[in-house]
C-alpha cells in the first residue's frame, strides 16, 4: 500500500485511539523535536517548565510519546509517570528509560486519557498535556481528559497544555502547496480545517477549553513562533545566527500580538479549586432522575399569573410556552424582572421534570450587567416560589456553568443544596447550547422561607 493511501486510510478512522496508533506507525515522533526547527518548540517548552522545577516534583506526562520531555525531566531528578497508548512510541520510551542513570524515576503505563481510573487522585505537582488534546476530536472527550488531569493533580498543581493553532496551519501548508486551499480537508463554506488527523483550535477556542475546565490561565506561549514558516531558512543558518534567532524568539514568544503566528500554543494554567466530576451514569445522578420522574404530576395548564410583586422587584409575565413532549420540552413561564419601571433582567420557570432538566434546570435567569451586584436574581427566584409550589413542585433544580461564579453565589444565597458537577452527555450539550460542565443545585421549596420577598399575584 502506498504511503499516501495509508495516510488517507488513517485520517478516515473515526476512533481517536485507533487513528492515534495508526498515525504513529506512519510518522516517527522521536525525530520531531530533535532538528533545528522542532528544537525551538522543545527549548521554549522546557524554559516554560523551568520555574516550576526548582524542587523535586511528581510529574504526570499525558501522551508522553517517545519521551521528549519525560526522559530529561526524570534525568533532572523528578519522579515522572508517563502515559502513552501508542505501542511503537511506548516501546521507544521504554528503551530510552533503560539508558537513564535512575530508570526507577520514570514509570510508564499503556494508558490514554480515557482510562485512568486506577491512578491515585491528587498525586501530581505538574501535569503535562503536550499532545493529547489534539488527538481528541470530540469536545466532550477533551473536557473529560482535562477533568481526569484535574482529578489526578494535587490542589494548586500546574498544568501545561498544548494546542495546534487552527489559523496557522493554512499558512504553513500553502508554503509547500500553493493550491492547498482547494484541498477537501479545508472546508471553503466555513473556512475551517477538518479535524483530521488532529483537532485544531483557534487561540480563542483554546482559551475557552482551558478556562471552562476551571483552570486559571497564567500565560500563553507560542512555543514554535515563526519557526515553521522560516523552516527552510533555519536549516541553513550558521550556529551564531541560529542562537541569535532562538534569543529573538524567546523574547517574543509570549507577546499577545504574535501568538497567532505559532503553530503550537502552550497554555500554562493552575487549578483554581479541587472538584469531583460526576458523569451522567453516576449513581447519584441516576437516583435524582428516578426521583424526579416518580414525583412528576400531570400539567393541568398555566395559572393566571400576570405579575408577581416583591419588595423591590416585580416579575412581569411576557409569555408562556407550551410543552413539546416530542422534543422533551417542558411548559414554561417567561418573565421580565422589573425594578420600578426599568427592566433589569429575565427569569424563566419550567414546570415538570425530564432527565434533561437535571442538566438545564427548572429556573433560568439573567440580570443585565448594569444591574448586577444587588441580589436581584436571588429575589426573583424567591418570587417564583409560590407559583412553582402551586404546580406541585417540591424542589427546583438550578444549574449553572462550572465557571459561573455569580450564578453559584445566587444558589448559595438561596440555600440550595449543591448536588455536584456533572460532565454532560454530548446530546445534551448540542441540543441545549450549554457548556460541558454544569453544577447542579437543588432548592427545596419546603425549606425556603423569605417572608420579606413572598410574592403576591396581581393583575396589571
């Protein structure tokens, strides 16, 4: 079979792990960072790591490849756990370990980011993900990999996460093929690359992935900068010119205005807080679904509620939306939140229960930016309490994005019980336009008391 046909067959594989294994049968990873061009990325990454290596560390290297980083880090005296699913890469990594002065400092496991349950959580000071995320094509798998990385890291650990820059690939490819923009792998309708054999992210998309996983971005480094564009010139530089180029690159690799020119982007991040991620099949999630389904009552119609009046706020009914059993939509009230005559936000109340509601919530609220900081969302939720009770609801689920601190504070002020953070099923993410990680709170209407904010129903 010709190499071109082998590459095409590899790119057509839908299973990420199978495609990853086939890729490294065709391409020799051990040579990538050794040449002058690849060495720019290696040296820049090692310099980014250096401030975190002042004392012996426990390091987890996801997708360690042939040991480009695991080997030197172990040689420096750190305890390294290397995970590598591709057999060829792992064989070369095991061979390199035997050349270490202290091979016991490097442990190697045939694992991917998808099967790490047996590794003890909270074990590592540094976590390297210098390749795994661009071998995972589904967003949900990328987030699950980051969640596993968080689980295995100690509180306050640092993360080094690499992405392939979507917007630089067309430039470097066109250098060798002027007709590259006509390739089937570039979709001219969307001006996007097909995510094969790698997953490609723009700078903003990469920022979103890291921050949505609850990691605080400390800095972003363009680890190879212009090196792939200048590859031909770099190869023929004399040693003094090359060393000067490295110094120039080093002085500019973190400049925001130049990050987009780098083919590889390194995010240095820290864990903002420890979190236990639940999955859709978690026993607690399944129990909550069973309880919700068994407590359902038939919907007998919308109640004649046009206005709910509180001490500071008024909820004005804008519309009601009937349920759609086929689409699993629940009937809902949609209110404007009014402060005197001014609209300051909106709030919705869904009636009933479906499994998807556990991820989307009974209540959805939004307060306009100019009016935030006054607990208006808290009062608006209280104003819905009696209406929800009149429909037979005993508690309401409120969900929010994992990184939405303001909404979490609303739930805490309501006295809602935190049920956990869940990695949503992919169909829920796509159908509801929400992020992959959601916090679930359960607000008991029987325990909620707020005479000050108790509403009275009025006709306008």
